C-alpha cells in the first residue's frame, strides 16, 4: 500500500512540476499557447484524478 501512495504522490509532483515549467516559459505564439493550454488542462485533470485516487486509497487504508 505504501508504494501505491508513493507512486500517486510522484505522479502528482510531476504534474505540478509540468505546470510550473509551463508557467515559467517565455510568451509563445497563439498556436503554441493554445497547445500549451490544452496540455496544462490535461495535467490539471490528471492531477485531480490522482488526488482523488490518493484520498480513496487513504480512506480505504484507514478502514
């Protein structure tokens, strides 16, 4: 169970890091900005799914 929690935390950290890197890049053209926005949205969605799975795992572990 511990390795699963560590894996979930690692995935969440990678998603947060990708958002951080995307936020620190210089201004892009409109096409690049649209592609970057789509990637950021996917990363946020993935992070939310990982967070939900982590909460479910924590609840299951506590019972």
